[in-house]
C-alpha cells in the first residue's frame, strides 16, 4: 500500500495518508467554506458523522456528496460549493 | 445502477458497539447475518479509527471477532426505506441493496444535540464528538486553539482526544451545575472501568480548566470562528479560539425505528427485556433505547443478538449486567439535564434550521413542527430535521410526528430501481389505523 495519495481540491493538489477522510483533506488544503447556505452564508462541517450535510462537496462530478463519510482515493477531484 | 438482493436470517443496521456485538452473537449461534453501516469503517462513531491492531483493546477485540464470525459487512450502505414488512433498502455507491430479513436488529446509535445561539453556523463550530472523530481521520488540529463547551461526558473524552492530537484546549465549559456533575462522578464506582477511564482523562487533561455551570452565548468571526463569549449566568467573558467544539449531550437516532412503526417512549425506542421492539421480529439495542455509551451498548447488543438467534438462556445471563447499565443511563440523563437558560440563547435572527436557513423569528409564528414545515420549510432540507429537530423539541416542545422514506437524500436512480413503492408499508399501516 502506498504511503500517500494525492487528490485535488478546487484544482489544488493535496497529499494525504491513506485512511484520511475527504473533509479532513479539504481542511488540510486550507479551503473554507465547504458550502454556501441558501442565504449565502459560509458553512463547514458540524456533525462529522454524516448527519448534518454541511460538509457536502462535489466529488468527481457527483454533487452533494458528504465529505465526512468519504475516504480519499488517489486522483479524486473535489470542488467545494463555497 | 445495480440492484443487489441479499437474504439473511438476521440483518443488523449499524456497525457500532451494539451492532457489532449483536451481529457476533447471532452469527456465533448459527444465523446468517448481514450488517449495514453508512460509514466506510467499522466501530461506529465511538470506535472510529480503531482497528483490530490498534491499542484500543475492547474495540479491537470486537472488530476482530466480527471479522472471524462470517458476518457479511456492507459498509457505505445507508438504509433509507422499508418498502415491505421484511425488506430493507440501503443505498451504496454502486446501487441499491435489497435486504430481506427474518429478524432485524436496529443499532442506529446516537448523534450530538446542537442548540442554536448567535454565530453557531460559522465554520469552526463543530460537535465535540464530530470534531474528535474527524481528527482521528486526519482533520488538522495541532496547535489550534479549541474551546470545548456544551454538556455530557463526551466533552471530556473529546477534549482529551483533541489535546492528545496537539490542540491547545483553553477551556472545557459544562452547562450542568457542579453539584449535579459531582454526584454523577461519585456514583461511577459502581460501573466497571468508568472510574479509571475518568481518572485517566482527568490526569491527561491537567491544565485544562473544567468549569461547570458555564455555557456559550455567542460566537463571532468574519468567515469562521474567531472568538466565543461564555457566561456563568451572571458574568460573561470572551475567549479567542480557532474552534468551538460544542454539543449538548446526545440524542438517539430513532428515524429508522419510527419508519418501521416501533413504539417510542420519552424519545427512545421501547423494548422488552430481550430488546424486542413493539414490532414483531424487530429488535433495537444501544443508544436508541437509552443513552449509555459503548459499554452499555455492548451488553444490549449481546442480548439482542442472542434473542434474535433464540438463545434465550444465554441472553438472560446478561440481564443483571444490563440492569446496572440501565441505572447508569438514568444517572447520565439526570446529571446532564439541560438548563432552561439555554432556551434563551438564540436571537430572533439566529438560524435554527441550517439546511433551509430558517430563523428563530420565523418559527415563533408557528405552533407545531408540522406548521413550521409548511410555513417555513424548517426541517425539510437535506438533513431532514436531524439537526434542528432536537433543537426545536427543546426550544418549543415540538415532537416529531412524521417520519417518511427516503430517510436520507438518495439518488433518483435508487428510487426508480426498486420494485415496490417506498411508502407501501406505510400506506397499509395508515389504512389499517383508519379502519
């Protein structure tokens, strides 16, 4: 097993160890907010366990994916909706 | 999208301590068992990050035991509907799982309770358990200033974990009064391991002030948390921080039990001594039957798993231990009861429903959850009221009166692929209750 994998967050490359959750990689990339609310407010993860949907991002083109329940995979392309 | 059908004697929903213990017991007693869990890992939230080889002895033991038991484990599978009486649907990244079962064990766990106050929607305000869970999976926390606030023993565990991960925890503010917490702490000698666990945490937390009777009133920052104002009821002060880890104890995940028609009493799933719910052949164990933590859930899971496998005598052998944990659940509930002042924290323009951005002032014009849904869309966003539901229950006393499938947002393909209407079971139940 390789000791690091690389994903792209809003076009920026981030290198993380396997087992890193996607939300954590987005935070490591220094990207905030994760999404913008219906009134235009910045939002980030709240519950960290798949309940609140505040960490939703677009993963490989699939919109509205919970980044707190997704493990990073090599080459993943992630867009925040901030 | 592919539909996969799977027949099992016993289906377990949730792979936390209760679900793992239940699955092991049923499988070891000759049943064909499947477990579904919505996360990519085993162990639920409490054992997240633990593997069979890690230092966490109990988690390692049980996860290892599950792997050896021949149970089929379906991770990344979110149960979202129960279209007929012995079928459960779960969405996976590849399609839909149609699980048919003879016995069903619900071990859906709990989530943190969040209460609205000005600024609580800013990035950087997170649940203590949630933040700690994310830190275990790589969230960068080293050298960050964290204030931990809210209520419950989870605050201590989270503060301990965050500190060990390199965070600078400036304050741990528990809303319950010192006397209440002290009485709870004094009673811990009755429960094996709890006192040692507490003492270990206390030793490691040395240098972090643990203050009771304190709670947050306001968070400020431009794009994320920069500072939090706290109060003890008479005096207020401000702490600079990068994170506010704030949650008010736990609430049980009862959406799936409700969908299946299980009777609820005082917010928890009502179960028999064998953990059978009011619905035949449906069992429930762990936090949905009473908040008690991992040790309590393990005992309940074993009872439910043995009962589902009809190993009644072995199930009975756990009854005295289970009774002890039920007393523990009651004392937790009492010690960390929420103070009424917390109902006054939100300002008229504070968002209560984060998905639909519904403000407190909008809700004050409503008189029930149903009217709030109709008039403001409160609770109708993607979390389906899981976050604001417990808050409005506390603020206004509004109870959830309608749980409908799909229980989570799912892909359209997941709805079109299934052979029967999602609501068939419910329609039949409604029809029979009307006649």
